[in-house]
């Protein structure tokens, strides 16, 4: 990558944000090999950057694991992983019943043999990565159509992955595009499939503040959970077995309870999901419009499931993950829309693009290559919109989040069976033989995430919305029933589906995976028949998407390549769930006129927020500990209290949840769990003076584990 060493980090700040204060946010989510060029020592970093990432797996970065949508870190030689409560929430939900309500009451395994399986969770340990741009792009030529290029790149990725995964039963690989297809990197992981719950605080602490405090500061949530990774006796990542033993990581994070000062250097390593900082103005405006429309869908779905669970804790537990996830996204979108307005992000993007075009037009070759690119992308986004909303409707109907779970399961069965008729290398991603165990696992786990009667009602509710759609927007599979323009016709139709299907039985669904499409059709199961009809339309849309994605990628490739030249390589690739490093300082901020937020909260603030009701219910034991000042070694001498949460100027996004926050010596002082409301726009545009990340202080984590729960065995394992 054309990443040149900057004269100083202040110059980087100046180029990116027009500011020179060292306390402000750096825009980069940097790849491991880029860290040596950041001049971190000048900022107070006390480690050798070469000790962060090592190809032999002993670097500090190898202690950080990808949990599939979240991050965690090894904190003991016995495979103990520290992550967020909300990252592990799915495991708590899967294990919970009305009688054993781990969501509400928390969970403690006093011995390793009491730890319970975190079903559906894997921990991917980074083994190494390398640049493979030439190998991926060598098979494409200018004469190819967009779909031909897409398929050639897809085949090249699969070939690389298959070759490497043959080397070990627990090797898992991925190929990621960087800089909009200008570069490709190949990542190797050791996949650990036996993950177990070791400790989780009760809901009153792990989700303290709920959706009210979500994305907000000041924050007092004790958002953490301990998991443990297990492998076979010969150190292979295998499925759950009583014979498995705790994994012994090569690298472990050291916990520090020494605290920190305002202005101290900190850094974060983790697996951020997606950012869009290299989007053009037209792409940004498209996403803003899409967010506004999706917000209405989210509100509607949340309201339905909350009402369904009003009289039943069992239903509340089953839909807890859906409601929590949608509420989280809803508030995130609200923050983005508000933030973009308050900070004039659209105007800032316009100014950026004006400067970009002025730079392009100063050189004839640049003008030839990039002079029309912004206009081309704008025209493309108008065309893309037609596809996007049609696909959004259809994919929502077969999603367990926005549609019927039974229908979603039927569709998953049908898709899997169809794909299994193809040679493995010709199958769609996520449907190869390597993916079959995870498909089966999701089918099994689906039972804990829905209620059959509620699911039936939700499909009726969803289809009745189509009665108001123009005929040309109604999916072909539903045109006949929707064409009757009667709610009773929809009710009767859905009742017929559910009364006659066998897909409510997970054992049947698993059996069906081994059949042929013709054999499934002979069953005459109405849900499977409907899934097959929906797939006809979905298949056409998938092929359309491939061509559109490749067309967009090629335009963005030109645009981002020009940006890299403009900034002399000093530009980080957008996040894409690959390992990244970001740094910053412990700092407060001014959210609005005459208001300043301090960078640290304390247990005192938890007590002050107590209302006696969720989400601000403080357990009596915690109030008693605070009253007696029974803080143990976890007290902050300056606060004379237990520190709760803190801010720093790192920039993170979804997927970073559970990432360790480390001090200048590489010791863990916190766990990332959120951004501030004002900084969620950082996914698209960094406003340095507002960009803040929220971590739970490690001292609060240990205090709750030790003093509140009495889990001294975990404290001892951590070395205290």
C-alpha cells in the first residue's frame, strides 16, 4: 500500500481534520502493518510497535479475538475471554428460561465444569495475513462484463481460501477488499468453536440505563461478560465436548488497576464492522434517506414484539435479542441523522468534493481518469435505488428479524438444498460445505428465538402491509392473495401455511437439508413451496446485485485511488470486520454551548440514577457496598469511589464492542462498549472535537466480579 511515513503525527491531524491538538481524534482505523508509520512514541506510546503484531502469534494483537459481530480479548492462560455483556447477550438468551433467567439474574460458574455452552459463538484467533491483490485481480480483464468480473474475483477468493483451509481442521480464512478494491488481503484464523459462559452480571448492571442511556454520556453501564474458549486435547478447535480442555493462548492481555489521568494515551485493537468515510456525497445522501425509511420499519417491528410479550416473560426472553438489536440500531440512526444536521456533514462533504475536483482538474491525466467520477457515482446511485428497495422488501420477508422465523427457516432450507446440488466452488458464499455446520447450528438455535403463535401473527401483520403497496411492488409470490384486497384473505392464507407445514419442527428442517429439490417439492409443504417461489425472484435480484456491486466497486476504486494520491497515502481503509488499531487520549468534550462533559463517571452516578425500576434499578447489595465504601483495591484515589466508565478520542464502530482499551504500556484499562451520541456520525465523517468512545473501566468490572458477585476465583485467575 502507498502509505508513506509522515513527518509527524501532527501533520497527519492537519491533513485530515485541519486541527493540531494532540487530544483530538485520529481518523484512522489502521491495519497492523501501518502502525509503525504512525509515530506513536511521540504521543506517549511506551511499547515497541513491533510487539503489537507478530506473525508467530505472540504479539499483543493475537490476544484479541473476533466473536462474529463483536470482539473479545484473552485475559488468562486458561482461555478466559473478556467481552461485553451485550456481545454475549445471545448466549445468555439461548440459555435462559423463565426458571433460569440468566438475562435478568446473571450467571456464575463457580467451577469450569459448571460453565455452559455459548451456542452459536466462535472465537477466531488471528494467525496472520498477507496482501493478495495480484492473485485476486489477475483473472479479470477489461473486456469482461461486470457480472463476469464479479464471478472471477469470487472464484479467486474461494480458491485461496480452500487451499489454506485444507491445512488444518480449525483453520478459517477470509479475503477482504481494502480501499474499494484497490487492494486485497488474505486473513488466516484459528477458529475455536467450543465457547462457554463463565460469568455475566445481572441485567440491572450489564444493561444499566437500557435504551435510554444507549449511545449517551454520562454512562454508568457495567457492560461485560467472561467467556472461556475450549479446544480438544491436541489443541484443535472442535465442537463442544466434555473432553475438551481450556485453550492456552500464546498472547494474553494484562489487566491494570492503576488507573489513568486525563490526557493519557490509549489505544484499541478490535474488529470494527463497517465504516463509510470514503463515501461520496451521493452515497451519503442515499444512506441518509435509507436510514430514515428503515427507522420506521424498526419502530414498527419493535412495537409489535413488545406488545406480544406484555403478558409473557417467556415471549420476552425469546424476542429479547431482536428487540435489543433493533433498539440499538434505531437510536444509532437517530444519532446519525441528528448529528449530520447539527455538524453540517452534507456541506462538509460538498466542500471536500469541491477541493477534490479542483485537485483533479489541475492535471490532465487526473482529469481524464477521475474528472467524471463523482457524477458517474451519482447517476449510479439513482439506478441502484430501484434495486435496493425491491430487494429490501423481499429479503425482509425471509429474515427472522423482519419477517416470519418459520418462513425464514423454510427459505434457508430451500436455499441450502439448491446450493448443495452445485459443485462446492460454484456455490454462493455462506452455502459451501465449510458453512454447513453453521447452517445446521442456526437452524437448531432458531427455536430459542421465536414463539410459534407470535410468528404466525407477525406474518399476517407483515403481509397486510402489502395491501397498501402498488401492484408492481408486491412480490410475485403474494400477488394473488394481496390482489384480493382483504385482510381476512391474508389471515386465511397464513393460517393455511402454518396449519399444514412441518417446518415448525427443527428436526424436520435438519432432515430436509439432505434431500433434493424435487424431493422437497413432493412433500407439498406450503412454507417450502412459498420459499421456492420467493427464491425465483430473489435469485434474479442476487444476480442483479452482483453486477451492480462490481460496477460500483470499479467506480469507487477510481475515486479512492485518487483520494490516496491526493493524501499521499495517508488514509486508512474503511472498516470491514478485519483487525484494526486506533489510538487516542482520555478526554472529555463540549457537546453543546456552555456544557462540558468530564471524561469519567463513578459508582456515585449509578446510585444517583436509581429509580427502583429497570433500566435504572440498582441492586440493594451494590447500594450497601457503596454506602460502606467497601471498594477494595479497585478504588480510584482521586475520585474516592469506584470508577464506572470513561471516554477517549479513539474512533470505533459496531464490531468493536468488547475490544480492549489499553494504556500506553499495552495493559487493559477498559472495555469498549459504545460511542457517544454526538460521535455516531463518525461512521461517515469524523468531527474530531466530538469523536469519543465509551469504555467500562476495568476497575468497575473487577469490583462487580469480586465484591458484588463474590467470584474471587475469576479475580485470582486474572492475577489479582
